[in-house]
């Protein structure tokens, strides 16, 4: 894709880019510059010239249409002498991003033959290969994963600010990585992507140069076949209403749900806590809660019911049904819990029905769950969904078993 086309793709995903036009001739460059803000940056367009600055293919701070045209003529002459066989498509005419003191960063994506798409981040600029400061991560990314990726580079300490340098707007940088991650998930034809440099300062970020390479030889199939880590399955979201007409969103759990899930656990009754966790702890440590909210959708699933609080108006979790797949992905174990003050509203039944449907969709044949023998309500509940219940030898728990088919 051309630079202008690449930037249009980035802009469609909310990544700030400098205004760019393509011109085929010096006269065209002069004409399009009249519709732009000066100063202008002029760059040669050629697939055969990866490092334009090295051979005079970049001219900066051009302050009039006439100067742009003269610079384009001189640039053509220089490149034809240095690289006579280079195929030249024209010129990239850009409004310059004047950001004194901004850090030059690199954000990109490449395709690994084993892991598929891989996201890169590090220090950018013309000396990127010499500096060699970068880190990689697998998509999809969320805020926490984006911050962790940034923190694994040497330039991270500079981005936090030092002496008279203010820290960059870190949320904007994380936003670029997250949006890039989503772009990779959505468009399988992208084989390579480079944003270099990405200017970053306390005001935000802006992509100055961008390149996207499209390939038809991408991995066929859905995201599960293309990506090493399955992204959030938004298609499984479902709006539903309790018996009292309260609206709830049934959806897979996300890492961002950790604070909401802490509150959910704290509102469970001691009896519900014991039946679910075999303890009556009202709070779980961060690592344990992270394990419950940061899941691998290929190996497990957790459907939560989320709704606005009737008192605070904030989002809260009302119930969750979780399954853990066995290694053969042929069977799973479930664990369901609903807040005591929500029981009787049909939420538990809806969560179980949704989970059973999901298991059928995934080709899972068997669902099982362990139930405390004193939890008579749960025993009757699973029987209503066709589970058989039996005592397990050398175990104080009841096994609920269902052949899904």
C-alpha cells in the first residue's frame, strides 16, 4: 500500500496521522501543497528505496509551493544518479508535524511463521537498527498488556520524564498499540506494518511515516487459526432482561473486569462463597483475581452478567458461569455463581443455557461440575438441565455430568 493509503487505514482506526497527499510529478506536488499547511515535508515514493533519507529522498521545512516543486525536481535528479534502476511512483507531500522535543518511536507488526502476527514497539527514527531497542508481544492487547510491552524497552524510562522533560501522554501511546492490535485482528491480509517515526510527547502521539504490506498468502480460517491468542469474542455478547425487566449484558469476561469482579465477590453471601471457593473469603488477592479475569478464550470461558447498579449507576457483575476445558478440548468443568440478591430472576438459568450453547458450538461433548452435597438448590438446578448427579468415590462432593452431544 502507498504511504497515503497506509495512513488512511491507521486514521480509520483512530490513530492520529499527519496529512499526506500523493503526487506523481513535481508539478503535482506543487499543486497539492497549495491546499496544505506549511512547512511541507517532501519524500520520494519508491518500493525500491526503503531508507529514503540515505540517498536524498527526503526534504523538510519547504515553505512555499514553488520551493516544493524545485525540491521535487532536484530530488528526482539526485535519485536517478544514485539509484538509476529504482522504480519511482511519485512523491509523498506531507504537512510537517512540528513537535519540538517529541520522542521518535517505532510501532509495527510482522508475521512470525509459528506464532502469526507479532506486535513490535521501541525507539524509532533513522537509527532504529543501530539503537536496537524494541520489544514484542502477541495480539490482542489491552491497556495492561500495552503498558507491559512499553515497559520492556530501554526508552521507557525516558518516556516517563526526566529533568526538564515532561512524561509523554502514556494513555495515547497505549491507545495506538491497542488500536493497532485490533487492526491486525480485523484485517488478516496485513503481513507487515511499520509506523516510524511515531512522535510522542505530553500532548499525545502522531504517526509521521507509515507503511503497510498486504499479502494474499495469509493464514486462512478464523482468528483462532491466525492468532496465537484468541481475541475477545465480541460476537458472544447478548442483551437480556431479568424477570423484573432489569437489562443485563451477558458477555465473556475481560481483564478490565478485575475491579468489578472484586466487588462482585465481596457481595456474595458466605454460603455462596463456600459453595464456589470452598472458603468464605470476601476478597481475593490480585494474582488470583487476575487468573479469573485474564483468561485464554481457547482454553476456558467465563460468561458474566453485567448491568448498571440501581444505586450508583456504575457497571457491576451480577453472576458468572465459568468453564475450564480439558486438554483434549472434548470436555469441560463448569462453576456457576449468582449474587444472592439476584436469585429468583432467572439469571442462573440463562447463564447455564448460554454456556451449554457455547459448548455445543465449540464441539465440547461433556460438561461436568462438582457440587457440595449440602447445596440442594444447585443439585436441583443442574438436574433441571439434564445433568445426572452421583457421588464420587473418595470424594465428599457430588459430580454433575451431562452429555451435550
